[in-house]
């Protein structure tokens, strides 16, 4: 199991979570969108939150500003987080509009708030787990969708809750974070989503 744990840090890397959240959203609202629109919006999110960050990472690594895809050093996290903030703002302004994709809009708004808080803490030399921030925000969002649509998704929610623990164990196994950093990441991801639930739920 210990050999398997590190793989969860890669499978549930923070750059994949926005695309996963979008898939959940489109699946739950399957009847509301035609297939072409679902493909279009998913690929928009994937390009902005996966492809562009990977290209930015390659550039930063080539210039010596980051070392690994996990970006473990506190000093190396500022530029990627700033870029991530701008990319989320781009999605919110150009693609994930509040009138068309109401609930998903607030997920990304919550993600922006979490990212900004993590960035601010970096200037105080306080590092939060971005993995925990991402997976906890996804979990709260899916729970909110289930309540909002009055759907019984006990299995999905249970799996997501278990994944929070597995991802945390993975980060500990890789010696990437302390318990406090993991807890801080969980809070930074979950609290903005919970607060925004009061608006869209």
C-alpha cells in the first residue's frame, strides 16, 4: 500500500481537479446541455487549467524557477499560483458565466478564493497543501450539487471523502507536507466552497 500511495498525488494533482469538477457538473446536468456544448466547455476548462499550466511549468523549469511538478519549495509556488489565479479569472469572465453555468461558476470562484488565500500565506512563509485544497474543494462542491439537485450520491460522496484521507496519506508518505500543512490545505479548499453554498444552494 505504501508503494501505491504516492501515485494518488499524481492522479489527483491539483491541476486535474477543475476538469474533474466540470465533469461532475456536466454529468449531473446531463439533460440540460447538448453533447457539443459539454465537449466544448470541458475542453475549454482542460486547456486553461491543465494544458496551459503544464506549458508554464515547462517554461519555469527550463528557467530554473521550479524543480518538480509537485513544486515542493515555498519560494517556487508564488508564480504558479499567480498564473493559476489569472487563468481562473479568465474562465470566469469568458467561459464559465454565472447565467449559463451557475453552480460551476461558484466552484471556480471558490477555487479562486482558495488560491488567493494560499498565495497570501506564502508571503508569510506559510505553506498549505495544494493537493488537499483541491480535493476538499471538489468534495464540498459535489456534496453541494447532490443537495441542490436532491440526488442520492452516497457512494460518490463516500469515495470522495475517503480520497481526502488517501491523498493526505500520500502527501505524508512522500514527506511533502506536515499534518498542519495538510489540515490548512483542507480548510483553505473547503471553507470558500462552503461559504459560497449559501449563495447557490
